[in-house]
C-alpha cells in the first residue's frame, strides 16, 4: 500500500493512520501485503510446540491454517471500531521488519475507561526485549493517546515471559483464576496498570514514544473528553 493509498484509507478508517513509534520499533495496522507477512511469521512459529500460551489454539495446525487464523483475526478486528466494542490489532515493526502483533481492545470504554492488551512475537524474535518495549508502547497509546483509566493484562501461570513483562512494567497483581485451556485446567493471572501507577512510573519507563493519528481514532471511538478518574488505588 502506497503512502497515498494509506492516507486515503485513513480518511475513511482513521485506525489506519495511527502510528506508535519508539526508536527502531513501530506499531501500526498492517495493510494486506504486510498482513501476509505477519501471517507467514506466525506460521514460522510463535512459541515452542510443547507450550500453550493462548486460550484458543490458533497457532496449531498446518502453515496454511495458522496463516488463515491470523488473516481472519486481523480482518475481524479491523471492523471493531464501535464506541462500545473496539480493537486495535497492531503489527509490530522493527527497522521495517514485521516481528509480531500488539493488540489493545475494550468494551464500553466510554464508561469504564478500561481496556486490555494481548500480544505475540515471532519465535525468532524472542529474548531481545521487544515484548517489554511493545507493551510499554501500547500502554503509552492507551493512557496518553486514549485517556485510559486502567489497562489489564492476563497470562497463564506457565507463561513466564508474559508474567515477567507485566511485573517489570509495574503492574499490580489483580488475582488469578482457574480456567480451561485445550481440555485442561490452568491458572490464569491478571495484572492491572492504573492511571496512578502509570503516572508514577520510574524514569527508565518514560521513553520518548511518538503518537500519530490518535485524535482521529479518539473521535472514531467516541472518546470526546478525558473521563474523571475512577481509580480506587493500586490494589
């Protein structure tokens, strides 16, 4: 998609004009050519075969099946732009190369100012600190661009990398529950980042992150004015 084509699309669907940039990383909605690259990345591997980090096993199956799962997920979320149910499934680019996906989603955000994040990285990009950085970028978008009051992240007990990212960024533990995953029970941990915690984050988490296109996305999602905080503290 050329710059002119993306600009024209962004005029109709402002989510395509949203960009979050930090040094060599960029988050943005992928066009269809980039989406095929994202799907191929997933087919090459997202995690070791013996683990199961997702509630729905979209990474299982043939390469073609995994690619179709990625396409279906992305196409579905492109259309989730209602004020009471929206999603931003942003591709993660490092020096122009697609390395994973970072999602922010929310329901009834106008009322609650509460959203959640989810993400994945191509297996060959694990262990390079990208997961922590792209989550921080997502939080910056949520709090600074979309006036969130809180953001929630969940991770299974046997997913140490995701749990570690939440702790590293200063989330507070928000309880756990037993849930079903691929026919077995497993503990799922919840973490909460409040606006108060975000505002009080230490200097090393205050990165120079640039946002482009956030005002138009706010308008699309019906986020007219920042909502008064309903934060009850860090618990």
